[in-house]
């Protein structure tokens, strides 16, 4: 009996030991290296074999508590497309007295060479630091000798005296995570609110332990002509709360069409400091609402005082708006002046780096310097303008009140029934036509009297795309014709942003490729520089593969090369909203002349496909008069964001649209 118990105990201990070794650095096996595809996701380009994080508070007599975050990761590279996972980066704060440091260790690449494991350690040239702005730097590592099948692993340690938040930890990523573990060890003096999001829920355990710290003091005393040093030790204890999150086999979060920022829906946890209380010290409540967040930002020397700086633009603005009485015209003139005067250096932020005066003088600045300068100029011109804090799309949706919820600032003019939104960082932007990065649900306007309010950033006005096409089909089934396409509002903005700096021949090449070997001639475009006008492009075309001939019949889709060929929505289930960015209406008007000696045998039926709550509407009309075929199609997306509850219906509507558009017109030879 004793022998059986002893053997069982040994087996348990051995299993636990193997389990712990499995998720430690340096334990790479040939079996792992020879694995060709992920066992549960054959499409995965890479996978985390494990991903571990730990946040603890270390105490020193010199500096007090310091937050230490340790990240350990082991990543398998399956395909060339996964090489990007052989890089890692970590940002750290460098401004003021509360600085952070980042160090990497144990960064190694593993490969199989002649049947044996080969280790290649990271060298100094694979590690570098770059500046983000005056507040933040970023340390990066790039692993050496990465191939398909490689395994890379590293340890990253971040030391910080900034306790306001504990950085977000992602349980889920765009590649599978076989095992994920996250641990926080927090002294009783700091109380954090955990904020979880996403659709994967880790197992969570919490326990409290007593932690003891020994303090050493020394005293020197002169005894006669001899100085003696004596040492003494004191101890103090506190309760430490350990919280452990564990999850296994976390699937990749697949990016799909029309997603704002997939990170918004990634399963993660963030901690925000809500309370501090040390022994014999008063209680500090740090819980924030939006008003206190705004107040803290506004009172910073890099924000509010920058709005009040004078003596650098007044003469220019006086000359610009002299004899201009219309408020709308003053807004437009000043907005265009700032866009042309100061170039955006592509640094985000709601705090100024070098200040508005220097940005104006140097004619370059970050988003805060440009748009706070714009607000100051508009106020000088007697326009009721205020800054609006924004979280750009890549920063995530600002759900919970904290300063890191925002990372950008634009300008707003409050009129009687609306707030006119302005962002002078983009030369193609217009009033209420913001760069797409700004269209992220809600911002927060900060008024001069200290109050703030939520501002809807999502466009309400429909942006049109109008296509007029006239074409004829020859007896040889060759399609030839002319097309005019007009882009309005956001569609015009997008066209300018994508193609304004592209050479004409390169754009034509893209156009021909987009429409399956279309031959484009006589291309012309107007409105690319005149921002108050639509962009209109015209060209003649020829296409030899649109019309299919079988026997004495011709077959082609009514919308020709403009047909939607496949449903962009592939997932069976979607947990996050569909984000079209702005409402649109696409209108198509086609007139097609059929070849002599042919008649129309059949036409697709005209249809109307609605969606619940008028979120989307599709109307499609195909008619025939003599040798002419008229096609009219209207596709309306009436809201920029569609909740996931509607996904099944949305997917079905798009499937039906694809089916309808791909039905054929049949011509018969007579």
C-alpha cells in the first residue's frame, strides 16, 4: 500500500515538473520544430506555444515600490507570412522624473539543422530603440536566422514607477495561443479595477499572502577618536493579492472585412489604479470619470496653456479674414490656412511636443500642435471653437474613463444644431470630412468654461459614388464603351488619399487589374485638387472576357465588370460590429447596345432587397428596349456601424446581392 502511494506521488510530481518545464524558456524539442502546421488551425502562419506575463511590485529603500512587468513568449513560425512574429517591440515612457526602462533577455531562434537543434542568439545589431515622441520611446528586437519552422522565444522586462495603469494584456491575438498565463501580484496599498473585454474568458483565481520586507539602517557614532558603524534591521509586512489568469487553446481572432480595429474585440485585461492608501497616510481616491480625465488633460502645460499663447499668428489671421463677415467663410479660410501652413509630422498625441509657437515657425508639428493652433486661431476670429479629444481607430474605442483612452485631438465648432469637426493634419480633409483614423465612435469636446461633452464622430451624411456607363457588344463578343465615375464627400476623400500621389500610368494599371484585364484608354480625372468638388474620372474601355459565347448565345452579367463577385463576409459567426466607416450610396446606370443579329432571350428579374431597420437597401432593375439594355442599381448603406446582432441577416443580404448580380443576360442569335 505504501509502495503504491509512493509511486503515485512520484508520478504526480513528475507530471507537475513536466508541466512547469513545458512553459519555460529554453525547453525546445525536435517535435515542436518539426511540426509543419498548427494542430487546430491549419491556416495559422504562426502560433504562441506559450505566452506568459507577470506584474509584481518590488520594494527598495531608495526608490520605494517599482512595478516590474515580465513577459515570456515562445512562438512557432509556420509560414513565411508569419515572419513578422519574429519581431517584438515594447514602448516605454521617457518624459519627466517617472521614467521607464525596457530590457530583453534570452532572445533566441531555434532551427533544425542536420537533424539537430541549432540555437542562434540575438546579437546587439538586432536590438534598437526609436523615438515615438517626447513622451515615449520604443525598443525593438528582430530575431536572426528565421525560417519556416523556426521557433523564437524571448523575455522582456519593463521597470516602471508609473502606477496609474497596468498595461493591457492580450489573451487572444491574430494567431493561435496554445497556452496563456497572466499573473499580477499587488500590494494592499494599491487598489486596481480590472477591465476585461473580448469573447474568451480565462479561468481566474485569486489568493492573498503575507509579504515581509526587511529594512536595514546604519548609524555612525564617534567613540573617542574612533568612528563606529552599527547596523540594525526592521521588518514590515503587508498583504499581497495574487491574481492568476489561465487559458488554453485560444483561437486566432480573424480579421474580416469592415472591422474598425480588431484589437477592440481582442480578449484582454487592463488594470486602472482606483485607490492608494499607505499606513498613517490619508486615503487617495483616484477613480476617474470623464470630467476628471478632461480636467487633468486640459490643465496640463502641454494642452490648455497652449491654447492661450499669442503673438505668433495674429498678423497673418488679420490679413486673411479682413472684410470677411461670414462665420462659415472665416472657418474655411482659417482651416485651409493651417492645412497649408503647417505640415503634420505624423506624430499622434493630445499633448504638444515642442509647442504651437515653434510648430508655426518651423511649419511642422504633431496633431496637438496643429489642431490646438487651429482652435486658437478660430477663437481669435470670434468663432466658438474648442478642442475635441479623440481615440484614433488604432488606439481602440474609449469605453472606460482614463487618460490613455484618448491619443489625439481635433477641433470642433459648436453651432446651434451641430458640431462642425475639423482636423487640419490632412491636406484632403474638409469640415466634417475627417481622416478615417478619426472616425472612432465618440470624442469629447472640452469647452473654455471647463465643461465637456460627448461628441459623435461618425458621419451622418451619405457619400455617393455614381457610375454612368455606355457600352456596346460586338459580334465577336468584345465589349467597348465609355464610363464616368463620380466620387462625393468621403468617397472623394478616400480616392484622393489613395491615388493623389500615384502616377497616371500606375493608376491605370491598377484600374485594369481591378477589373480583370480591362483595357483603359483616354483616361482623365478632375477634382483631385478642388476639395469642394467631387472627383470625376472618365475613360474609354475595351474588354474581351466579359461576354461568354456558347453556341449561338451570348451570356454576361448586367453590371459587366462592376459586378460584386463574392460575399466579403465569410465567418459563420461574428462577435463584433461591421464598420463601414461612413454611410454610402452606390448608383449604377448602364446602357448596353447588343450586337446586330442578336435578340434578348432572357433578362434577370428586377429585385429589391431590404434589410431590417433600413440598415441596407439594394434595388436592381434590368430592362430591354429594341437593341438596348438598361441596367439601374442602387446600393445604400444607411449607417456606418451595424451591430453583430444583425450579422446573419447582413451576410444573407450580401449573398443574395452577389447571386442577383451574377445572374446572366442571355442573347440569342437570329
